[in-house]
C-alpha cells in the first residue's frame, strides 16, 4: 500500500508541476533535455518523508526551500557553500563523525568540509537520467533502509525516462537521508568515503583535472564520467555506474579497502582524463 501511495504522491506533484508550469527546468545548451521538465524530486521526497518517515521537519524544510531557491534563481557556488556548511555543522554536531576512529575539534572541522564535498559529489552525478536516483537506491538498500529505497522507486522510474528531475532540493534531501542512514551504522569518514566512493571520486577527480587544465575548480563543466564515458560505452554506462557504486560500497572495513579504493580510483581517473584529452583533440 505504501508503494502505491508513493506513486500517487509522485503523480500528483508531477501533474501539478506540468499543468501550472511550476518548478520546470528549461533546456539550455549545457543540458541534454529538449522540453521543459519538472524538477520536483525534492518536493516529492519531502512529502513522502513528511507523511511516512520520522525526519526533523525544520531540516527537511530548510533543504527543500534552499534547493528550490537555487533551482529558480541559480545561486552562486559561494551562496551554496555557506548553506551547505550550516547543514554540515548540524550533521557533525548530531552524529559525531570520526577520522580513523579519532574525534576532536580538528576532525569536526574536517567532517564539515567532508560533508560539503559529499553534497557536491551527489550533485555532480545528477546529470544523467536514472543515475543519482539509481545510485541512491543502491546505497539505501546496502544500508538496509529498504523502505526508504522503495520510496525512491517512483522517482527513479520517472527520472529514468526523463519525465522529472531531482532538482537541487532533491539532491540536498537525498544527501541528508544517505548520511543519516550511513552514520547510524558507521561514523568513521574513512570507511564512509569508500562506501560513497562514486560521488567522492567525482569530487576529487573534478578538482584535480580542473587544476591540471588551469580551470576554476569550483565551476561546473561537462567532463564528468557520465558526460565522457557514454560517448564510448553508450547505454552501457548506466549499469557500469551502478556496478561502480556497488563495488565501492561493498568493500569491507579494512585498511586493504583503502588501497583497493585508491587503486581503482587512480586507474579510473587515468582512463577518464585520457578520454577527455582525446575528445578535446
């Protein structure tokens, strides 16, 4: 019955957005879609969480409101950074994240920036239909949050077929859900970085390649995995990305997993960077 309710909520919000032209994402040269598309993933998630799950209302509403403002007015990365810092401080205060099982003021500062990086990593992989939503379902399932994973299913189906987008509010709420779910099982950032290895790869890889290319590391581009690899892999990229997310998240909590994660990431980056160079030439 709950799944039916999730679908009904998704359908109603999607219909309202389309009929009254509310929160539509309009095509530009940087985007792949050609028609105005509802970016109401965050509104749907907020509604589902409000009625069926126990999450702090003020936090969810703040994430929703800021995300909608960003979707509507395209806030600068500095404004987004300040907001993400505030949310990160709340998460750090609530969950006491550790680094190599150490917790002090310095690990709290690091954790704040780490959370901001995580939010941005999720945002980076939200550029292909079915990517961020599918990866989120994988993560929630591996965190034994099956009910939450089920709540994403209608959004995933609509998103996969390009009928709606998550929007900034959807990514922010998803980031909060994933972190809240993960730290209830594991609060060490080393292991959590490996678990959420795909979005963290995008953050670090994007920063490194932009610095190497003498570009602003904080400005968006179209050189992420989901922009480059499909040009060689076609439709195989989506299952590849799911497998990549699953592979990183499956690594056990051990020092060898750090080695495996770094090794895979370095190999992936070398392939990624070389493909960018070839395509540019």
